[in-house]
C-alpha cells in the first residue's frame, strides 16, 4: 500500500537563491532514511510529499520526527474529485482523532487553490462539518480553540489530512558540511551533537577510551548514544581512540592538578587530526561554562588553543537542568545516566587547577613531548559505522 506524507519546512523557506540546495538535501535525507520502503519525494517551494510503500505508520512517524529540516508532517489522503470521496476521508480522520484524543471540539479548514472545483471552501467546510457532527452528539464546531482539526486542500489533487506532528525543525543535516563531535558517555555531549546536527552539520564522533581504567560498558554506552544520534544524522562514523598510553604518559609526567586540562588539550589535538582526515570543518564539544574546573574561561582558552578549527560548544550557556531537558526530549538521557565511569572521572585529580595560566600550561604541554603519541592516535584509530536504532529520539 502506498502512503503519502505532507512534509512542512520552516527556516528553509526563508532561504534565497540557494534554497534548492537546502531542499534537495532534505529530500535526500528523507529518502535515505526510508529507502527500505521505496521512499520518493515530490514537490518544492515549501511543500513536499513523501510516498512510501508498505511502511508501518509508526516507523514513518518515528523517522520523520527525527529528521532536521522538517518542521511538521502529517499523513495525507488523496480524495477523488467529488464531495462523497472527500466526506468519506474526512469522517474517517475525524473518528481517528476522537479515538486518539477523547475530545470533541473540532474545526474543518478548507483551502481551495483552484477555482474549477464545483464548491467553494466555505461550502466544503460546512458540508464536512455537518458530516462530522453526525458522528456524535458530543461534537462541537469550535473555530477559535479546537481540540483537533481536519484539513482539506483543493490543489491539483484534493489533499486531506488530520493530525499534524512536529519535526525537529532546524536545517537538513549535511547542508553545513561535516563536524567532529567529542562524544563522552555523559549528558552534555550527545545534546551538543544533536543541536549542531540540527544546524546542518553531518556529525562524526570521537570517543577517548582508556581501558582497562574505563570499562567495556562505558564504551558500549557511547556506542548506544551514537546509535541514537545516528537517527537524526543518517548514520554516524564513530572513532574510538585507544587513549590509555597517552593518558598514562600524561599522568606520569605532569603535576596532578594539571592532568585533566592536559589530557583535554591532547584530545583537542587528536580531534583536530581526525577532523582533518574526515573533511570536518569544525569540532564540537559538550562543554558548559563553569560546569567543572576544565570548563572555566581560562581552561577553555588553554584546551581550545590546541585546535585551530572552529570549536562549537552549543551548550556553553545552558544550565545542567536545561541540558537534561533536551537530553530527555531527544532520548539520550536514560543512556547517558547509566552508571559507567568515563576516563575523566577515573583520572580526575582531587584539586584540579581552575584558573590555569595560559603560558604555564603551554610549557607543561610542551614538556609532555606527546606529539608522537598524538599522531599515533590520529593515524591508527579505526572507523566504526553506526547505524540508527529503532527507538530513541522522539522529537
Ligand atoms: P558530558 O559533558 O558529555 O556530559 P562529561 O560531563 O563526563 O560528559 P566533561 O567532563 O563535562 O564530560 O567533558 C566536557 C566535554 O569534553 C564533553 O562534553 C565531551 O565533548 C568532551 N569529552 C570529555 N571526555 C571525553 C571522552 N572520553 N571522549 C570524548 N569526548 C570527551
Ligand atoms: Mg559535562
């Protein structure tokens, strides 16, 4: 069976001459995500229609709800060129919405964009309102504040849809190029990645693994987070860096108070190297200002100076509570809060430096003489392609 979904866009419609670039990217991302169901996209100028074959509604809905660039979408039905056919569909959609909401205030919205249909929009709305009212005595037309509505659009075809569901908004993944996300198992970095994917970056991710000091479960947790992010990202390349040798090297040579900030500096250099190799134009972290010692302005100056690419920190100005709310919304919170420690926790000094002196830290970094170890990480880390998971992001 063929199903049709109307896809609505927001910010893309504000684009000028390059608008088709964004629209084509969105079409490509949607057809790729639903390619098993023979997905095809038609339309343009702000209205797209997706057709899929034998695709369960929950699969289509769950997928579309995660694709950046989609502001809203709805399952759509095509009526024949007569009022009986329109009525049949409208009544069916009304029944579905009564069942789903248990509410009875409704509205019929009709738009007639061609004048050759034999009824005008007012007449169609009245006729359909009457047909819906016949379903139950509890029903009431409420044009100002309806519980649900049914929409009829008389275009080249007569299109009818009921419940409109929200998409993530933003811009299609890939339209801003590639970005390399430092993905730890925590709450902040998956949120940071999601926010940047929503601004059009196609993500790849790096996880610094320090086995046996960090467990296999900690690594599995990061893989699960990547699987959830992969849903809005159309798959994700994950680089799991074997960071143990470098971490031990750092801890063996530096003052304990500087160990975290120095290992972060090394992570930034490795991120830069992997970003270069993967044609990423930026690095993304989940750092939030003043959250911990390594995220003060002074610390960020030190770690940021080890990467010449732009470093995006989209949660920099958010409270933990605000980040948690986004994590819950995008479906990463549960996984992020599984109790497996990351290397930063295991190797954390008791008294980390909070206001590092820039020059002094640079000297400490030079003393590590870690270039070769950093290069090894960049050159030997394998790529793992992570497919998207069925559950996860809900919006
Ligand atoms: P998150 O910030 O993701 O909640 P966290 O709080 O454990 O995890 P922080 O110590 O706040 O991590 O680290 C700040 C940022 O540095 C992270 O958001 C992440 O981008 C990066 N980072 C830290 N540790 C790692 C790691 N082991 N692998 C990849 N990135 C890391
Ligand atoms: Mg954090």
